[in-house]
C-alpha cells in the first residue's frame, strides 16, 4: 500500500474525529494507541510524523486482523477503519 493512501486515510480519520460526537466505548483497543505517551516512542515530549504514522500503521494492522484482511482493504473496509479511528480520536478530544 502506498504511503500517500495511508496518509490520506489518516487525514480523513482526523477530520472525522473533529466532527464526530459518538461516545467512546469502554475497552476500545485503539484508544491507547493515540494517547500522547503511547505515540511519543522516543519520549522527547513531542510526536513526530514518523511516530504518528507508526501508530496509524498499528491501527491498520489491528483492524485488518479483525476483518481478516490480507494485504489491501477495499473501500468498505477503509470506511470501517475510518469509523473506528474517528470514534477513538473524537473520544480523546473531550478528555
């Protein structure tokens, strides 16, 4: 998968997160991926593009595993990933 598609998907997920009002479900396994402490892998107090994209890649892998996707996701699978990330990130903006 091309990096540009992953970056575009990440951007869509962030836009959805800003607009979403869906409540955070307890136990959402994606929630901890995007906490500052989890994203800041080198512990320098900031999140680089590389660190952020690593977590987006981890989210992709987790969702692909749940959906038993091998290699590429189709449009419906990407929409489902965007929903999951939108719900997760929007729940964090309220904390």
